[in-house]
C-alpha cells in the first residue's frame, strides 16, 4: 500500500468478497491495488461524463438565456432612466 494511502472501511457481501478474493488470487493481484484502480477509473469516467453533460446543458440553454437577457434589457434601461 502506498505511503499516502488511507484505510476506508467497506462492507462487501459474501459473494462479492469471494469473487474479489478468487479474482485476485487467480491473477496474482493485491486486493487493495485492484479496488483502488477500479474505483479511480470509475470516478474518472463518472467525472468526465458529468462535465460533458454539464457543457452540453450550457450549450443547449445558451439561446434561451440570451433571449431572457434581451427581454429584460429594456426593463433595466427603463429602470435606469427613472432613477435619473
């Protein structure tokens, strides 16, 4: 385990634990390394999907946001002229 590693308690059901042990024994892998690698890949994939979806959402809403801003620009101009 790396020196910057931290222990995190995780509960696995019996079947999952058995599969993990069997897999690691068969491929001569350390359970901690496998779990860390799988989790890191999962989080990286999940993050990129969310960021892409967020970017697509901003692009899709861009036209609507521009229309809303245009509608209120006249109202803001009227309010500014009243204050003067």
